[in-house]
């Protein structure tokens, strides 16, 4: 189940690339939103709310809410619904408000 239309980004999926999600290797198309690649891989919970730890998924898809904040290549608070996928990215769920390591 791959998302092909995005409300604000115009993207034509590029070549197939590999990236890691919490240590697991996943494939996606270069240039598509990271969240779209995760969704296609069956990953629906992108993070948990900081206070009540409720699951959050792909919601607004335009970078307006905070449901998709994740740690990408060690950088917290990346909105993966609008961040484009590149070869070799390291993506992790974010705990709480995110901390720089």
C-alpha cells in the first residue's frame, strides 16, 4: 500500500533505496516522504504522544501537526511526512520531545 499523491509535495519516486528504521533495513523510493516509505512497509505508528504515550501515525501529511516527528540521522523533531527519503538514512521513533545526542 504505497502513497502516491501528496497534498503539498510534488514527487516522482526515484530509484529504490535502502534505509534503516530502528535498525531494520527497509526499501523505499528516493524522493518520496519518509512517512510514505514507512507506511508502504506496514509501519503505522510513527511515535507516541509525549504525555499520555498514545500512538500517533500519518495524520496531516503537510508538516503542520506533530504526529510524525521522528529522529532522522540523529536529529530529533524531523517531520517525516515532508522529509524526502535518501539512501542510507537512519530513522527512529522519537521518545518524548526529542533530544540531541
